[in-house]
C-alpha cells in the first residue's frame, strides 16, 4: 500500500472528508445547545465527533492540537470550516472519557444541559482533581437530578472550590495582571499592524529573528491559554530577541506555570477570542502565503 505523506493529495482529501463528516454534527450541536435540548444527546453527538478525531489521529500520527488548527482552517490550502478548536477539543476528551458511547446513556440518562456536564468535567476527567468513588457518584447523581439548574450549578461549584480552588475573583489582584496584559496588547497590535498594512518585508524580519519553530510554539502557547487542558508546548526562554518578545515569552511561561486562578484573572482582562486571534496571526507568519490567506479570511484585502 502506498504510504501517504503529510502533504499528499490523498492525505489532504482525507482531511477534507473528515471536515465534511464533522460539519453536519457541528451544526446539529449548535442547534441542540441553543435550544437547551437533552444534555445526553449533546454528549452522544460529541462522542461521535471525538471518535472520528481519534481514528484520524491514530491513522495519521498527528497531534490533536495540530489537527484542530487544520480543521478550523488555519493550515495553508485548507478552507475555513468554522468548527472551533474548543468544540473539537471537548469532543475528543469526551470520547476518551466514555470508552463506549452506550456509557453516556447509562451514566447520564437524565442530564438536562450539556453546560452542566462541562462545568463538572474537570472533576470527573482530570486526575489532578479527580474525585473518589463516592464523591464522583454524588456528582453524577446531582447532574441527573431534578433540582433546578441553579441548585445543580451551586453544588458543582462548591465541590470545585474545595478541590480546585476556583473562586469568583473578578476584581481580586487584577491590577497585578496589568504588566502582562499590556505586553500582550503590545504584541497583538504590533503583529496585527504588520498584517493589516501588508508589511511583508517587516514580517519576514520577525520570522527571521524569532524563527518559524519558535513562532509556532508561541502560537500554541497563546492558544493553550484560552481554556484549561489544551496542549501547551515546552516554551523555552529566549534572550536573543527584542525585549518586548522576551517579556512576551516569559509571561506565557509564567501564566502556564501559575495556578488556574491566575489564568482566570488574565482571561477576564484578555478575552479568549483575542488570544485565539493572536495565535492565528502568529501562525500566519509561519507558512508561505499565510499572511495573504489571513488577510483574505479577515477581509483585509
């Protein structure tokens, strides 16, 4: 059998086929969430998408994070699909949590809203915070209960507070984030200006100084800040860059190494949407024609 390379037409067609198979399920997912239909139905749908992703990852030897970028349309030559990385990430995590799709109906026959499960998922999935058998059974029982949505959320959040330490700190220590957010905004504006003004020569200078591999790591590191449990590369410090970029890389490492409360404070000041946009722009610097493709997607031409 002929081996497919990463750039072969066969492999690209496989990616297109994957996108075509996921798209109607993604559209159905949006409808189910919008109408607040059965949370179990949503989990089953997401498990099915996760099963497709898992098979593709195993067959092609690609990392999940890289595949999410390709499906969303960040890779050169791949059209934008509007299937978000957040959705894909949770689909794969749900597939790997429930070994069989039948386990969903068995464990959550009365789950009313997917958002309730998502709120409790770190307690069920993450070994760092995972509950013991009795506590896990209690959470599952609550999620299937006829209590009000508010009561269920309150109980889940109380457990999370005790296990993870997540609290509503909308104003607490936000000022400590200012130097980090100021640097983020400066990098964002600098990169956006180069793309918006189509300064290809200056952009090439950035690529030359920073390097494609390091830009890719920066992009992935920024992307990983949008939510917990996304792939985060081992971003090594660099002292040979301009001060603004050295600070940027240092801040990313600090944020990832900090407690989750620190990242939550950062997300209150810098919306995940802006992080995604910066990750997207940094990624555009890497591939030939990436900036041109980005400008077309964003209507900057």
